[in-house]
């Protein structure tokens, strides 16, 4: 064997070793980058899933709070009308049952309003203040034996639209 052949074998061996090590290093690097990217994608997907879950849950809680509010307000509204009718028919005597039903309905309505302020957004809270004020005016007018109708439509529709807007628009939830 000549010196040239021996050198060629050594160089060839080094090339083979460098190719193997380089290929292993390249494969390892690509695998490592793939693992890192997969973890990031999975973390993002998990964040999106959690955000979607929280959004869905908040919408459901708002829907339930809004339904509870309108149910108790409707009951209060009917009790206001019943009280007004009784006050007109017998101004000197109001039955304790009507007063008690009115009181119970008012307490339930105020409790639902508290839940509304806790779960509703800024637009709902602002519209709810107007609606509560109009309803309180309605109750005061009833006790004064005045027709309880009045600002209902504007405040009612304003709150209804604010609630509807919040249910149809994805809520703003702070990300982690």
C-alpha cells in the first residue's frame, strides 16, 4: 500500500466519521427543534381551549343571571300592578298578603340585580342602574297611588339590548 492510499483511507475514515456525527447532530437538532415546537403548539392549543371554555362558561353564567333577573323583575312588575289595583279599589285598606308578595318579589328582584352587577359587563351595569332607578320610581309611584307606568320602555329596552349585546359578543377575558 502506498502512502497515498493510506492517507486516502484515513481521510475517507474521517469523512465517514464526520458524516455520521454530522448526520446524527443534524437529526438530533431537527428532533429537538420539533419537540420544542410541538410543546409550544400544544401549549397554545391548550390556552385556546381553556380560553374558549372560560368564554363559554361566562356566557352561560351571564345567560342564567340575565334570565334570573328578568324572571324576578317580571314577578315584581306583576306584584306592582296587583298592589296598584288594590290601592285603587280600596284606598283605605291594603291586604297584608299583597304587601307581603310585593315585599318578597322586591327582595328577589334586588338579589337578582346584585348577581347582575357581579356577572355583567360595564354596558349591562350602566343600563341596569337606569332600569333599577325606573323600577324604584315605579314602586314609589304605586305607593303614592299614581299610575306606575312611566320610564319602563327606555330603561327596559336599554338593559335588554345591553344584555343581548354581551351575550352575542365574545367577552373580554384576560389571558394568562
